[in-house]
């Protein structure tokens, strides 16, 4: 093996474990539900994550520690319930369906997407144990450690990480619960497990879901399957951008599940081009499970489904209105439509983040936003011209075909486009009315829009390919010549979509990789600071707590070195005791208030990572200033400018 292969070996086992969690739990459930073939595989991750989410709620209530066995137990109970329901409704044995060759093409499209996305993802993270050098990652990494330490992944308890003395509060923990299981079952470190989860989300869940949606709305076609796989790996706004900005790991997972929910919605509302494989009742069960998974992962992704599925619902309502001519029937349709709108509006209102978190303002003019939209690159500066051409071809093909499923997909794209333009260019309060659930934040809306690019662009290229094939066939081309021509076009397509001047992927990879670079001046954790943390267990006892400014990266000592920190999140609720330590540690003396606070919180060490902060700001913590001149501490270890001090004041 060469050095490059050896570098990535530590990622193989945790990535395998992550995949096994999804399919060992999820696939039996989708099969019991009645799904077969590719659909059962594509929907399996959603069911598995629904079980993980349910276990995160049920196990703490039963006082069962968080573990793979507990999650498996919840999965087995769920399977037994499904089995009993299927038997009770005499639907346990689904009608036999002949094998379809198109499924092999779907698997080929998936393999193409997975391979290309794996290559990009590994290039971004650069090494198995690299961490995203971003603001949000402090919480994500430490939340995983908190789950492992406390034996609970409850969405009602994770808030104690940032407010230990506060009341219970809801924070969706689906992604963190999943990642913590990977740590437990694989034995990998938290950074390696996180990167494994990102790899599986990007290269497994996302391609499966978008292929399912593409097939559901546009039918079975070998060319459609291959082009969907190619384009799913060639859209810079998703999943790559979610590794760059934030970092938005939970939103990335939630949004990867949205195409699955949209496909099931199309089945349920009879808008799918391939028919409903389950029937109304069981499609409702499948949709409920998928939405439960999305909700416990990230409510913003749930609202994304709500917004995008509105277009599918409109097509359904129009179809029913035309089919029903009786006044009573139409009144019922109008009543249910009004109820849907009221519920949707209430969900949007309830699921908004707090006002202080959604203050992102417009960043460009309407014209600039439209240019971003038309060039299929809503977040990065380079235009994804091949994808943009595919979208234009797809819109033209939809307007020509005008099937309900195709029109529904066009509506989904239009909804996402409008929301993106509003987020990018509209002033308050208009932007807050429509895009508040996504923090009025461009990258999140750009990701949602990017998801809608894929089926339309794939349909566009597949339709254009069918027209071209018919034209050359009429000129006497043999089937062998057609296959050679198709193979040549596929190679050209990969080059154009991935590395050519018409692609935006190389630039997106380059920009995203900055977030994972470990250098002397990395935003969150430098090479010196990482080296010091690697030795922390040699100096700091397991029961001691470490103080330090969370803005400079000291807080990740909890996740990376498995040692408690005073402030495990940047946006920490500051108690009186914490404030006392932050303000007065450097001047601590026996009998002082700061010594009492340190005694109460068991603070015995301080990390000093200088003044460089993750956002380039300047937050003052007087108690951590000029520690080299303080008589309250002594230097224990150092690496470059990174220093670890032990508190010697307070009579300890």
C-alpha cells in the first residue's frame, strides 16, 4: 500500500460502522413495511435514523444508558410492531414484482456519485482526524463527548452542556446521537468518527435519496440514473458547502433526507410517475418515520421539506379539483387545503430560531441573486455552467412533457429559487417572513436550492440525450456505435462536471478545504495547540476542570482530550461562578471569591491559546490575561505559544 492509502485506513472501520447502523437497522424495517428493490435501500437510512431518534428519547426515560444495544432494542421493538401491523392488515406479503433492469442502472448511478463524492470529501478533510476549524464545531464535537459521558442523547438534556443549571430545553440531537454511536461501536476518536459520518451522509444517504426522487418523478431510465448520479456529485452547494460554512453537520444530514421525504410525499399524493409501491396507509407510515428522523436531526430541514412539498401538494389539489365536479367534494378539497396552509404557517412560526440568531442581512442585489441562480452556483463564486445548462434543458423538457410529476418537480425548484433570492437580496421584514426558519442565511438556502438542481438537470440531459439518440438512429447508426458514443459522452460529462473550466467543484473543494487545514494560524486550533492537547492527559486528572477562553479553541479539549472544560461552548450561559473565574483567576488568592468558585467547579488548570479567536473578534476575559506573570498559576506544559497552567493559588 502507498502512503496515501495508509493515511485513510483509520477512516474505513468507523465509516463501515456508520453504514452498518443505517442498513442493519433500517433495511429490515423498510422491507417489513413492504418496500422492495432500490426503494427499500434508499429509504433505509431514514428509518434507521428515526429509530436512533426514538431511542434518544425512550432510553433516558427508561433510565437505560445510551448504547448500540439500546438502539438495537428499540429497532427490534419497532420491527415487531411493524410485523404485527402488516399481519393484522394482511399486507405482510407484498405483491410479487418482477425484477427491473433499471435498478441496476440506479445502482450504477449511485456508485458513480458515491465514488466522486468520496474523492471530493477526502480531499476536503485532508486527514482522518482533522476537525472543521469553525465556530459551530465546538458545540458539535463537545456534544458528542457529553452524550458519551452522560449516557444520554436526549434532545431535552443536551442543553445542560451549555447551561448546566438551567431548565430542560429542546435541541435536536439526531446527528450527535448517530455520531456518538459510531464512536462507541468503532472505538474511533471523535474527530475520526465525525468525518466517517460526514462521508456516509455525503456519499451514501445523499445519492440514494436524490436518485429515489429523480426516479419517482421522472421514471425509470438508465440515462436518467447515470446523469442523476453524476450531477449529484457535481453541485457545489450541497453537500460540500455544508462542510465549509458553519459547520452545518446536522443540517447536511437533515437535508440529505429531504429527497427521500419528497419522494414518499409524491407517492402518497399520487403525483409520482412510477406509482405508489406501498399504498396510502403505509406511505403515511413511511413519511411519518422519515419526517421524524428529519425533525430530530434538524428542524430547518423539516421546514425545507414543508416548503418544497408544497409544490407537490398544489399539483395534487389541482388534480383532485379537476377530477371532482360535485360542490361538496370541492368544498372538502378547499377546506383541507386551508387547514394545510394554517398548519404549515404555524410550523414555520414555531420552528423559527430566536430573533437574535436570525439577523443575517441581504448580501447582494436581486440581479446578482438571479445570476447566481441561473449559473447554478448560489454560494461559491465559480459558475457551475454544465449543471446550469442541464437545469435549462430540464425546464424546457418539463414544459414540453407537462406530466403532473414533472410539473411538481418544476414547482419544487421554483419554490427553492424564490426562497434563495429572498434570502440573498430581500430586506427585513420580508426576508424574515419567508426565510426565518433557516436563520435568513444564504448558505442554507443555497443548499436547499442545490438539492433541486439535481433531478431537473438530470432530466434535462436525459431528455436531450433521448432526442439526440433518436436523431442519430434515424441516420443509420448501429446499436454498438450508439453505445460507444454514449460512453464517450459519459467520459466528457465527468470531466466537464468535475474538473473542467465549466465546473465549480474544484473551487468549492479548495475553499471548503480551508476549513479543515491545520496550520500555525488555523482559526480554531493551531498545530501547536493541537500538539499540546494531545498531551493533556499526562498532566490533567480525569476529574479536573480546565478554564480558558472558548473563542480561542480551548473548549475542544473536552472532545479531543477527554478532559472537562469550564465552558464547553462558545455561546455558554455564564453563571456567577463562571463569571468570577473568567474575571479574576489571574489574581486568585486564598479565601477570595474566585477561589470559592474554582473550588465549587473543580477548576484546577487553565489553557492559554493566546488572543486569536475563531471569528477574528476580541472577547475579553481578564482572568486569563498575562498568566505568565501571575502568581496564581504555574506553567505545566507548552507548545509554541500554547500553554497549560495549573492553578496553585487557593491553598491547593
